[in-house]
């Protein structure tokens, strides 16, 4: 499924590498992040001065189309040497979601005047906001507690905390400290395990988390344990959202079969990991047909990629908080009209 239509007869492209530096080292289950590599595709034609921009953003160890910068740039060079070919045949990038996302968003930006205004909606016009969660990074207990207090002070009513990399008792205590002060009606709590729980411990941990009136947990066990995840979604006391489980599932048939087999309570979509915008569009249609709610999350893109994801998400007027509050993570970033106010993303 593609969002690309009305292709011209000729297009040219190039790319530039960028590195963004985190304001603070950010802990995940895959280690500490201090910088973020990305590549910006520039797309243009000879008959206008319009230049479209799209971001290819990767997470080492997670992105299925990234192994090292040299190989990645070699593939990028192939794509920008003939962008029309890949736009006409997006199936060639089915297993390279970050590259597809960058190319298709560069084209959509070019097609719409090169102003980073891709999808017209009430959100883009500043008439509606998108609710978002406040993300708490892994780290020392005092650091995580400090982040929680700041998110609450900033007006977030949905807090998402990474779990599974530090002591579980510490994580439980941090979540308990919020729940003692705020009911589930006042503050929604989400956790993301990034597949960190083993099969022998997952049931006990899910129960303890459920006792704190959490909203959901992302990817409690590692992906590719289909029958185990299916059974877990049946018996879980805490709603489960699939995330990494969706990576590398690229055909309509396989996507539909995965949702029908596991029947998760939610799915979480990242265009850079889950098939670009066109892939996410199909995931949304399949999930909606199966009555599985979803929300969108960035993969730590810069403001260029985040802007495209937010505008795409804005087409759906989401009610569930989305994971789109990552624009302020970096020391420097690209200019944007996106603003966060009282736990909501708006266009200023």
C-alpha cells in the first residue's frame, strides 16, 4: 500500500548525513544513547525551486535495514541515483523501512511545496492538538524520579516509563510513587519492556505491574515467540501492546495473520521500523478491521521526521496519547512549528 501518486517524469535526489547529540545520555534496554545518526534525503525537479526533505533515521540493533553507516550510505546512494524507480516500486524497500520512510516523505514534501506541510488536517492548521505521553528514560533511581516529577510538572497526564534494564523492585517503587499520589483516572501509566522479560518471570511481573493500575505494557517478551505471545495476550492481567513484534512483517498476508494469531490489546507503530508511512497505513487499516486500537511513536527522529509522523497521525484525530514528544531530546535540531504544551503536541 502506497501514499505515492502522480509521479512526475523526472526527479533528482541527494542525501546528507547528520548526527544529533542528546542533551542527556538516555538509557534504554539496548544501552545508553548519547547521539543519533540520521540522513536527510533532498528531492527536487529541474522545473521548480521546490526541494522536498525526508529523514532516514535508524536505531542500531533494532532497525532491520541498518548494520553500519558505510553499507547504509551505499544503499542510500543507489536510491537517490534513481528515486523515481524506487517511488514507483516501493516493494523494493519493503525490508528497508527507514529508507522508505525517508524517500516517501521527501516526495510528499516536494509534492506539497517543500514547506514541511504534508498532510492537511485540523492538527496542521493549529485547530486540534495530539495528546502525547511523557517519556521517562532508564537510569539511576534519582534521575528517573527527577524525570517523573518534571513530566508531571509539565502537565502530562500520561507517563511512559522504560522497564526491564534496572532492578525491577526499583521500577515498581517508582511507579508506586506516582500511583500513591494520582489515580489511574488522573495519571495514565504505561511501561515499555522492549522484550526484556523472560517466559519464566513474565506472568509474575505483569501481575505486579497490573496491581498498580497501569494502562498497558509494550512488548513484555522478545519478539518471534508467536505462540507464547498469543497465549500471554489471552491470560495477561495487563493489556499488551506489540511493538518490536511488528518489525520485519512486510506483506499484507503476514501482517493480517500476525494480528489474527496473537490478537494483542494494542499495537504501536513507528514508520521508520514498520514499513514507512505506507506500511503504517496498512497496519492501521488491518488493526481497525480487527478492532485493535493503536498509537504512533517516533523512533527518535529529528524534527523533520517527527513533523511528518505527527502530521500523518493528525489525520486520525487520535484520542489515545501518542509517543511523539521526542523533539526536545537533542542539543540542536531542525526548525519546527511543533510545540508541546500541557502534555499535548500542537502546531504553533
